C-alpha cells in the first residue's frame, strides 16, 4: 500500500486554481493534492510556500494504521448533473449556464495520524473529501468533512493519544509563487478539529470555493451579483421570481418592496436564493426591488437591492390561451394554459379568475377580480368557462390554488381582450364614448410624425417607429392583428407624442398604408400603448382607443349592406373624426447605411467602400461625443478553423449620453448572438421588446429564415437622438443597417459611416479632419482612413468576457486581401451572380455561406433604398390608381 503519494492520471485542459498552475497533478496521502510533481511534505506549513497545492486537510496521515485514500476522475452523467446543480446552487448569479464536464473526487476515508498510540490514539479517525469540478472554463472546489477527531501528529508536536496540540492541519490553497494563497481561517489552529461543524455556505462540514480566478472566491464571503431569474415579467404581476442572495439563515424573515410598494413576504428557497411573487404594477420599465432580511429578534441583518424590468402587457408573452380568440361574446368559451409554468408548480390544482377593468367617476382605471372556477386539475388540457359581465376589458388569470398570507396571488395571464358586443349594445357604447371623448381636446395630425408610405419604409424606419406588439409580421403568438384584421403589419411611434398621443400606421397584404375609412387600419391614438405622463401603460390605450374602435367600427354595424367595398357605418366616421386617419403626407424617410460581409460599408451619404481591418473602431459618433457607436472586426476563420485574409463584424456597441443604457450586440457560439444592456445579457424568453432609458430593443425575426438557416435579427433604437441599428446575425457574421432620422445631425457625424452632410465626396474624413478622395484604392482607404478610427482602450464601450481584454481584439499589423483573387471558386457565379462583393467574399474567405449572406443582405439594403426613393406623390398616385 502506498503511504505518501498516489499518482493522479493526466487530467487534460481543465482550469485550476490560479490559471497557470503546472500540469503534473498528484494526490498525497497527507490530505492534499499537489499540482506540481508529487509533494511528500507531511508537516503542515504556513502559506505561502513554493508548492502549488489544494489542501482539504494537510496533516501527517498514516495509512498503515488503517483507512484509505480513494480518488477518481468521472464524466458520468449522473455525477456531472449533481455537480452542475451544486455549482448553480452555490453561485446562482454567476453560473446560470454552467454545465460540469469533468469531476475529480478524492476521499480520505477513516484515516489516522503517524505516531498514534496503539491504544486510544490510533482509534482517532478523520474522513474528508476534495471535489474538483470544471466545465472547461470555470472551476469549483468543494471540501466535504465527515467526522474529524484529530488535527496533529507527533511529528508536528501533537499528542500521540489525542492527536491534538502542536501545529494543527492546514486547509486551503497555495499558488506556489510566494504571493497568491488562501487559507481557511481555522487552518493551523486548534479549532480545525471542529471544521466538520463549520462551513462557508451554512451547511456543516461543507466549504465551497471558485478557483479559476487569481483570487479564491467564496459564495458567502464575497458579495454575489444580485441577480433575478427571470429578471423581467408582466405588468399584471403574479410572477414567481428567484433572487440570488448571500447565505440566508433558514430562520430569517424576508420582506420585499417593489419600487416603493407595500412590503410583501418572500421565502427562503435555498442557501443562496429567495423567492418572491410580484404584485401588479401601474408602470413599466426598470424598477428597484428592496429586500429586507431580519433575524429571529426582528433585527434587520441585511438589505439588498435588485433591478427588475416590468414588461408592458402588450410585450409580455401570454401563458393562458383563449381558444378561437377573435370575438368573445358573453357565453361559454375554452381556455388552456402553460401547465409547466413555475407559478403553478407545487400544486395539483388551480383556480381561474376573471379580471375586469373598471373606470371610476374620476376616469381612473383599476382591476377587480371574480373567481370563475376553483380546484381545477392543473394537468387538464383545457377548461370551459362562462363569461357574463357588464365590463368590457377583461383578462384571465390561472392561479396556484394555494395563496399565502402577505403575498400577492401567484399565477399566469391571458392577453387583455375586449368583450364583444351585439350590434345594438355596441352602437350605444360607441355613442356614449363619443360624448365622453368630446370633453378631451382634439388630436391634431400635424403634432406627430407622419406614417411611412410603404411597408418597406416602415420596416426600416426604426428611428421613429417600432412594430406594434399586437399586429406585426414577427409575432409568433396566436391572435396576431386581432384588432386590425385588414393589416398584416402595424407600427407605432417609437415614443409617445404630445400629451401621450400616438400615431398607429398599418399596412395591407400589398404592403400599402391602409386608409382607415375603408378598412381596419391605423389612426391617431389618444394614448400610446407605452403610456406617458400620468398615463397608465397599455391599459389607457386599450380602454380609450382600441375599445372605441371595435365598438364604433366593427361591432356596431360592420358595413353598409349591398355596397361593394363600402365605408364603415355611421358610427365609424365618428371614431375617425375624433382619432384622424393615418396618412403619409409630409413623410420624409431617414437615411440608411450598411455593413455586410468582409466588411463592405455604405456611408449615410451613400458612398460604398471596403474596410477589412481587425480591431475596434469608431462606427459613428456625433461631433460633441454625446452619441458613440463602436464596431469590432475580427479575422475570419473557415469551417476548419483556418484563418483567412479577411475580417468580419462580430460586435458593435452604442450609447447616447453617459447616463443612458449601453447596448451591445455580439456573436455567440452557443446562441448565435447575444444582446447586452449595461453589460448584462438580455433574455427574450418573456418578451421580444425591452424599453430602457433612451433606447428600445426589439427582437424582430424568428430564429429560422426562409432558407432554413439560423438567423437572429434585432432593432436597437435610440429614441431621443433618432439613430437606430437593424442587425442580422448568422453563425459567422453580424450584418448591420444603421439609420439616422434626425436632420439636426446633418454634418455633425464622424466615423466609418461618413459625416452625414449629403455629400459622398468627403465621407472618407479622418479623425484629424483630413479627407481622402473617393477614388482612393482599397489599400489607401485601409491604411489612411479605416485604421485611423481605431479606438483606444480607455474609450472602449465593449464588454470583455472573462480572460479577454481590449488587446485581444487588436491586430494593427494585419494586412487583408485588397483585390479579388483571380482563382475564383468554381461555383462563384452560381452563388453570387454579378454581385462583386459576394464574389470577393467567396474568393477571399472560401466560405460560400458568408458570400451568400453578403449577397442577400445587399439585396435587402438595395430594396430599402428603392423604397426610400419613392416620393409621397408617386405612392399616393399608385394608391389612387
């Protein structure tokens, strides 16, 4: 039997404490793992020392008197899953995506110490364990302690009968460089005998450490990133959210206040997490959740703050589904629900509530609830409900049957929907609305932006308009365009206009703007669905704009009988009189640019050139630096990982004013693309739209395009300055269409996208205000213009992933291909046709996928340009004909 050292097989590329530790790992019988050759030291020493080691219990263990050391490397799925769960439990905010790929377990079982007395001394036994866990990028070490009965052998001046005294066992990590080390506080002290009753995660005998950084990180002693999962949820509330928190005592009382609301009871879920139920909100956007933790004596021991995003009702994904949702009159209807929703778990039954919107005498809106059904089996596939109500705006909540004191009701929601009315009742409701609306000032069309004339213009004009959440081409929810049945796509103003008003523009199957006198199209809206000053988001728009439209233009009397394509009945003109039809008179399109492929750029003034550098550059910025956009180009790798003389865009980042949100889009090998706001990755599980200070973000396409390739597209709109970016990401390139719609910026922009003054001849303007001629060669543009716009490390807005810095993305010495090679791929014409940028990308990169993507995005850009060149008069003449 080996007594001092056990050889540990080669482990491969696994991250260890302090990244550069050596590769020759060995298990020692003396309660440690050496990471530099076998270490025979049996006397525990004070750190630092010149050895790299992990020491769960470094002491003079003696195996000849009994006990054993067991170790193994495992990739067994059940063990990996358990390790994954442990890591996520101990580091919930840092390792949400952690998946253990490798585990090493070493156990010192029932071992005694060298020199123990034959009687009582050798009966003293210790059992402890070290578990190393890695996913290839991050590493965690767990020390587990069973019974610990001795600390010291006589070689360290310990008592041979008790195993105590002298220099007790050491516990911790040492890098071997004389500088970096970590010792558990009881190491080398008599108290180490009680380590089986201690913990750094409040579980007796368990210690957990993150060891892939230059400093060892403990879950409870180092402040966690205070995260919420999910970090956004519906305005109507009832959401089950998990909040990470540092090591919560099981006896603690936890209360939460949502943006200054009443305090609600939360519960401890685990050592490092609590769960709360969100209340209903009267606002949307980012809020602060204040959590207060008190001990048994009601003394506040900790206060924590979390950031949470309240989603507009229109932007929230519904989880209760109305069958045949078009028009729900009073009577019987069927619903189904997401049976796996977190809000419904831990209960076999649910309750079903009907919520109705009530307007009081002062015009204030609030919800009241009515129990429809109770104790329904959660596993049921559907349920029939009966609607009988005098209220017209409704929502259905499926709730967990168990409601706890001092907590909001937990549950999931349907969409907010109208009660459909029979003709006579709808007519009376319309007349009543008309009388009430006369008390409000009229809506004036000249106070808001005119509609884009065509769908192509509407799709690109992200500087002033955004897809309507209830009617758009990108929606994957049932019931799209329920309230504008003649439309296939509608847009709203990007932000509310004077007094909170909006201009809704809708487009038919011929991509033309719908005249709402002749079909269910758009109109001015008294209230934007986003809300406004003292205006409740979504609710006010639905109640004061959508509902009257349905009662006046759809339910009262749809069309005059016997007249083909006739106008709406007499009640609908009353609605149009008060809301004004959509029009594109005076519409002026914004100016688009583009960046595609091995970067081919078109400036805002229309000058096209290629700049295939490597690094991070000024994409566009205002002269006063109030707006900054930066772009990253990296060297292209083919499918075999070979570097090519080409570069592609992999990321860009933008910010308007120093106190607004920083938005970054970057390619990601796992999810294709990540969208970050202020350094945090946005999830689009709960919503496709987010609204932050000064910027809105929309995911605007499904994940699979018509060709079957995986793509993801986003629209990022900086609302106060009038600049937007439409991005399309595939697995190997990020393509961007920037748009500027703010005429006051004319001549006040600099960077790779030119100066936005209407002249192409001066677009190659350098940071020092020198100007290259537009006839310059690609190499001249590369050296004397493009590279000059490289950003400094201090100016960078980019977020760098662990292990990378600014310098990792710079390669000033890189020289790309400037001309199209003569030896073209055999199928270049088949792939590219006469698109020379596509041919260049194929020849230089060797990737037909990259080339085809360049061609497709260029064609899309040209179609947008053609749409923008159409004048209002040409479009109106075509519509008239």
